[in-house]
C-alpha cells in the first residue's frame, strides 16, 4: 500500500475495492474547518472573503497542452505496427486485456474534452464550506501507465483545498512494478475529468446518507479513445440471477428531478466508483469481508444502502472514465457464492426467485 498527502493527518479507514482498473472510494470529513488546514498552498479558507477561482485550483497543474500528442483530448490512438512492435502490442493485450502498448505512449497528464451536460458548468460551489476528502484507489496487477494516469488525473483535477490525501491499496498484486518501483514513484509525488469531485462532495454535504456515484465514461480498451457517456445517464438495476444491468431513467424519476443537473436515484451501483460519508459508511458496517474477489459485492452494498436508511444516486455532473477490459484478466469463480451471500442476507422471501433462476450454488 502506498499513501501520499498532507503531513500530520489523522489516519483514515482503508477500504479494499476488488475492481480491475481502478476504483474510487471517497471519504469526506464533516468538519468544514479542516478544509482550510488542508491546502498545500496555505490558502486561507476560514475568516476571509471566498475566492472560488483561487480555491478551485488543483493540487498540481497539468503541463502545457500539446495537441499533437497521442490521445490528447481523449482522441483514439491507432498505430500502424509491424513485426516486433506488433508482437509487443499483442503481448500487452494478452497480459492485461487492454492495450497497454498504446497506453504507455499516451501522456500521464492528457486532457479530455468536456463530456458533461453544459448546465453543469454553471453550478457554483462554496469551496470553503465543502467537506474535504480522501480518495482511495484499489488495484490488482494494474498496468503501470493506467494506474499512474489515474493518480495524476485525481491530483490534476481535484481542488487542493478539498483533497486531503490519495491512498493506493494494493490488493495482493504479484507484479514487480507495483512494489518498490511504485513506492519510489509515489514518494516523488510528495515534493479525473475536470469538476468530477465537487458535485459528489456537495451532495453529501446536503445529505450525509446519500451514496453518490459519478457517471462512468467508457475508455476504449484498444485505442484509449475517451468515448464518454453520451445522452442521459443510465441507472443500475439487476436481474433475478443477481447480475448487474443498466437501464434508462424511468419517467417517474425524470419528473421528480427539477433540473438536468439534479441527482438520479438508482436501485444499484456498478461498484468501485462512488462517494460516501465516512460516518455513514461505518454505520453501514463498511464492506462485507465475506465477499471475495469479484461479483455480487456491488449489489449487496446497494441493497444495504437502501435498506439501512440511505439513498443511492448518480450525479450527472460528475464524470469518471473507466477502461473496460477486453475480457476479465482474472478468475471470477467467487461471483456465484457472493451472490448467494447477498440473496440470503438482504432479499428475504425474494431469494426464492434468485434460486429459481440459478443452479445449485457451489460454495
């Protein structure tokens, strides 16, 4: 595990996310006075007139834009390779199920074109009163460039006064580049789509029991084109085999919302990308440690949120890109057992519908 952030900070909960590319878990603090202390630039945020343009500055500024750079502004990278270079590309895909040969040629600081609803840009936030946050990035045998691009994206798109620290959680990786090399790189850092963080924190400030997910934008596994998520965001659902599914927003939910920038209630989450109050996360019991590897944990947590006084929402003004692999790069043999666990704990009599659609579970 690697951690970097402000010095003299109290320890935070570390939460393991069994996600392939990268999962974000955001813990926020209730004490707004801590925000002023959090600024690396020592920008005063308490007792001074608020200068939002100053307070919204990221931890690190991106280097100057180079429109000729591969993949800049989310463009696709298509290389005409032959011989040894083509072999290296194919080997990278076989190893990670994404084209890391292409990823390695894209800047760790690349910019993205705007993907959110234009109305989102008009939203105003009181940065001095928003809660601060820790970002937890869990990974398992992650490719070097995709992991570091995620870290840099957080640092370069998150307001300095809001980001307390970034925590990297190594979920039992066995690849050498994720050991000492990563520790050394992160140590050097001590000396996501723009605006992704503020909507999440603002919503949790309004309602502490809201668990808020960003819109998940698709990044092509082969060309690394940032495809975005065009049109209205979708909500999460499930079938009676307890397989996660996407659905269009129902008419009753559309009528409930007063603006396209309002949150959308969702029955379930895809898992791995969400913001939650630390207090409410602990009240929920944090993660179910009986869930192993991958599968079912997102539905179990979704059921728990709704049945324990919370709400699960998608914020249309928060966008986070995700590379969905060509196929799963690791075994998902625990998914059935995880689903049974979720059904037994949270579905009461409805679990019989689950068992009707599934073979006898293999524990």
